[in-house]
C-alpha cells in the first residue's frame, strides 16, 4: 500500500526555498538596499528638520503678523488690513507673499478677498477667495457665498447663483444655509428664472422651518410667483 504524501513537507520545502531566494536577493542587492534605506532615513530627517526649524518658526511669525491685520479688519480698516501700516505690521497681502506655505497665509487669502469685496474690487475678491481652502465646511460655505456676492455685485447673476447654491449645499444648518438660499433665490430672479427662485425660497420655509428667514419666505415666494 502506497504511503500518503505529506503536504506539510512540501510546504516546508517551499518556505525554505522562498527564504533561500530572499537571502540570495539581499546578498546580491545589499548595497542597493542600504542606499535606499539610507535615502529614506535622510528624507525623514530632512522633513522633520524642515517642520521644526523652518515651518514652525515661519508659522509663528505669520500668526504674530496676522493678529494686527485681523484687528484692522475688525475695525473695517480694510486698506490697513490689506497693505499693513507701512512699518510695524504686515497686511494680508504681504503675509501671503512672505509666509505662503503657512496656514496663516491660507487664511489671509480669505480675509484679503473679503477686504477687496468691501472695497468694490470684485475681480480681486474673487481671485483671493478662490485660493482659500478650508476643511471647515461652514467657513468654506462663507467663502463660497462671498464669491457669489462678488459676482452679483459685478453684474454676473448666473455665476453668483452657482456659488450661492454651492454655499447652501455645504454644512447645512438653520443659521447660515437659509441666507445662502435667499441670496440664491434673488440671483435666480435676476437671471429671469422665477420658477427656480420659488423653489429656493420654498426650501427655506420647508427645510429650515426653525430659521429666522422661514417666517419671511412667503413674501419672497409671492414676489417670484408674481413674475411667472
């Protein structure tokens, strides 16, 4: 009677063969492997050094400069907020130029865009606001709505409508979303799409009944329907 073949022996031989081939590969390519590992270590150390000795000090400097620019912004001193005081403190534009890799510079794009919006420089407002990025959806929605404001003020209601709709779709809540929908409705009326405006105004009333604008929605609905 023939003996049963033991598959465990085959598996063991396969493992030993694989280990042998791995050892041969390592021996054959030892210098290359050492170079690759060394390069990875150098890159990691360089990154850590960059973070600690360059980016962190830059970020701290940028935050210090942002403090005064934000104060000017809060005081509606938009020229000083944008361009600085010419001596002690930088404005948002210089912060962007000098500290472009920092989070403060990213935030400065938002502030600069709002400053230009208040100054009536709508193209600049759009340019800077579009360069702002945030993981906070509520802040992103505010920036998107501000772009809509800039387009609306410059007479492009169609583009304004798109940005207001985008803003309304971000981080929906009873406080800010109804205002984005209201602006979208007004932009829709401006384009002549009164049916679309009615839908947007009705969304305020139906989807956000607890909002302060829900009580006013009927008058906007009636106005838009009157033009159908």
